[in-house]
């Protein structure tokens, strides 16, 4: 048997250990003064208060109650008094203020009135008095009067003296006798069936005190002794002990007999550890100096062990049920339930305390709940050719063991072909097999072909043959499989299947215009010279003299007409040019003097080229100190005899010249230098 853990045990002890200190509820203007004393009303007008014992009293059993009442210290100007009340409303009830002493308003009810104010209209005595009434009435002349008022103190006297007055209430159930003692004097005695005549046979009623003030007031209070209810029968569990209890003794002297199983037979509350039923007698003097001998019977219950529980696995919504109706007097579960017939369905640790009489035992058990065994697949059911799909398992409950049909037991796997995948799982409650279908999507190959040409003004159809299972999307947003194009561009076609697998191809369509040849210049060709003639930006095949094919031709030792034709799929064009073959040389003639006097006659120094194919030229002129005065690479640019816009002096100047030209069919570089006279 597994016992409670400390936490559960503490909860049970708090909930079930008997509370020997009394508990009261204060209502209205009533409040605790400490030490089981309660103020019912303050010395204020129109106050209303009540104090009730927490638990009902049992009219089917005898009781003997002692307490102290204090009626304040205002005699002639004080009011109104206190009522000892038994009622069946609750321990939170409150009556009405004023002359009704807080008793008014309770029906059914039984009241012992301690009245310190003379209301002649109610049949009161002129002296402070005690009366017994019912059903919330304080009218002694009405049918609710059970016993007429008598003076509280024999011979009359004032009870509003600021002193605590000892009051005793005695109920003898067999004879239906009810006694009221005031300061150790018997003041009221009736024989009356309270249970049946007032409470219609109900034996459990709440008891306590009410008080009120009206136009006059007093500070009225009650002190309730901690031994106000003393059991005449007690029960212990064999092997344990229990504290016996007696009323308070005036001299604190007690004698318990027989002196068996007691820790001390001369104290008020000895510990008893009897192992068999026994009757004890306790003799003491009460607060009125009377010798009392009370009887207390101690019964013994037998201990037991709970043997009803085992740790349990619940499958598929089942429950763990118990019926302790006939086995235990009461039970308490750690859930707070006190049901003896119960079914548990949730997982967790359960603890129960069970009682047989006053003996109890604690036990715990665990419930493990197995959810419905379930296999859930996650992952794409389809995947593209050449790819794979990742399937993952979610298997509940977590204690289940599982495997794929090939024996592997990983939670995630890749699959790359069409299949019906099977997984088996089992646990202590069940076993299941689950299938999951996956499919490979085959996307047929396609091609837009090679890049192509489009004659300007024509229409070209491009695209594959239509397939019903394929979706098409061109870069121009067309969804047709084949489209007509009328202009150059890059065309992209994306195909897809089931909106999942994709492929694409690109074709470049270039514009092609009808061939158009510009006129070619005639060519002066030196013997043994090579000249290349080309057709820039040709948009077709070029044929020279119906022989050579290419966008250019090299001319060498050719003389005469050259025919040119260019063709493409869109058309053709032709032209021609002349080649003049000559002997070539290259020289420069420089003058030795010039006269820059602005008479337009020999004003500039310039060479005269004798070079049909001059390709490069450079001329530099220096003064006698080697300072560069003029430089030119343009054969047509001349020196005017100045430097930085300042005329140079007459004199001799030096020049150098470099040039390139064709000589004997070969490009050659030449140089020359000399002097020139500047004469103005």
C-alpha cells in the first residue's frame, strides 16, 4: 500500500483534524473582543447584533451550556437586553433592532429573554427579568409566550451593573425539561417539547445570541466558554490516543476514574489510550461551587488498511470506478471530492483518505490514460520527377511502438517513387496499421527549339504541341501552348503539372530585315598592296564577284569592277565598285624659305606630299636654341611663322618630319630634317 506524500497528508490533516476550539459567527454590529468574547451592541442607539455557534445543536440529545452575559452599566437609561435564541435559518441570520432585542423576525424560533427595560405594552416586569418565548415575539401576553417573566435576580435587582453574569442553559431530552440558571440560581424551568412544538420535528437548530438598542442603549456582550459543548461520548482509533474533556472547575481540581489508560487522572484534559471501550467518571466543582460527576464513554474503533487500489492503465475512454458506499463511513479525495461512488477518467496521481468510525487510512494510486492509438502522416502526397517527399509521423500516445513496412522506425523518411506507404503501431491498449499514398508527378520533356529569326512584318508561331494535363504560361502572360509572335524578343515558356512541378525553356527571336547594301567607294589599289573591303552590319550572306563568300574581301593586284550581293531568308540586294591598280611611291618636298608677310604669297611653311597613300605624318619646327615652336600631324596644317601668336624673327629655323606611306606595295616609315629661312 502506498501512503500519501507529505503534501497530501497535510491537506487531509487540515481538513479532518477535529477542532476542539469553538467557532462563532458575528453579524450586524456584533464583533469579536477576543478570547471567545463578543460585543453584541455598543453603547449607541439603534444597534443590532447577533452571534451564532458555527454548527447546529442537536435537540435529540441533552446539552448543558454555560456562558457569561454583560448588560452594560446604564441602569435607568439603558436598554434593551439579550436573547438566547435557537433558530433554523443560518449562522448568518440577524433580526430587528429596538424593543425586539434582535429576536424579532425569527420564526420558527425559541428564545430565552434577558430584558432590562420595562415595556409595559409587552407585559414586562418593572424589574430586570427573564422569560421564555417563541417565534421572534417578546410579547408576554401573546400566544408566543412559553413561560412568563421572572426577575433575573431573586427578589429583584439590577443586572445592568457592568458585571459578567454566569448563565447556564440545561436541556434534558428524555423529560423535555429546559432550565435557565442565572448567577447560580435556577430562574426558569419548563417541560416543553421544543423540537416538535416549535421546529416541526427538526432536531438540528442553530443557537446563539441576539441583542439590540433603540432610543436607549447599553454596551452588551457575551463570553462563550471554550468548553461550552462537552461530549459525553468520544471515540478513538485503537493504537492512538485522544484528549478527554471536562467542564471548567472552580478550583481546577479533577478526579477521573477508573484510572486506566490515562496520562493523568487529576487534570482537566488527560490523554486516553484505551484499547477497549470504557466509561470514565470525572468529579469536579463547577463555577457555582457545586460538586459534579460527569460521565464520559470512550468507544474504540478498529484500525484498517485500504487495499482497493492498483496503478491502472485506462484505454480508449474507459474509467477506473469505485463504490465504497458500504465499505467506508466516509472518504476524501485529493481532488476535494467526498463521493464514495466515483469513476476517475483522467491521468494523474490520486490520493484518498477513508474512515471507518474515527479510524482512517490513506492510500494513493496512479492512473495512466492511453489515448486512442492514432497514426498521422504529414508531408506532400505528390512530388516531382527526380525529387522526393519527406513523410513525418505523429503517433499518439507517445508510448506506442511503431515501424514502417520495411522495419525501420524513424519518425521521418524520404520517398522518391509512387507507393502506398504502410506504418504499424501498437501499445498496451491497441494496434493499428495506417496507409499513406504518395505519387511521383512525371512532367514530359519539351523544347522551344533553337533561337530563330523573324522577317520584319511577318508572323512566327512558336511553342510545343498542346497536352491537356499541362498548364502553360508565357512571359507575355499567354496561357496557350503555342503563340504567334510579330516582333523580336526573348520568349520564355513555363509549363506546370498539378500546379506543383515546373519546367521552362527560352527562345530568342531576332528581327531580320530585307538585305540593303550601301554604295561602296571605288578603291585606289597600289601594286602589291592588300586592302580589305567589308560590309558593316551585314544581315545576310555576302558574295563577292559570285565567288568569295563573307562579310569582307581582301584586294590584291586586282583591277576592275567588283560585284557584291547580299542575301537572307527575307530577300537580297546588290552593288558594285571599281578598283584602280597603280604603281605607288611616297616622298615629301619641303621649301627652304618662306615669307610670312600676309601678302598671300608664300606666307606659310608647308611640305608638298608626293605620296598617293600617305597614312601618317608629323612635322616639328624648332628655333636655334632647340625650343619647339610648332608641331602638327595634319598634312594640311601649316606653320605661319609665329609662336604663341607672336611673330618669330627672321632667321634660320630647324624642322624634322616623319611619315608613313605605301612604297612598292609595302607600308614604309620615312623621316627627313632640314632648315628653313624665315624672311619677312
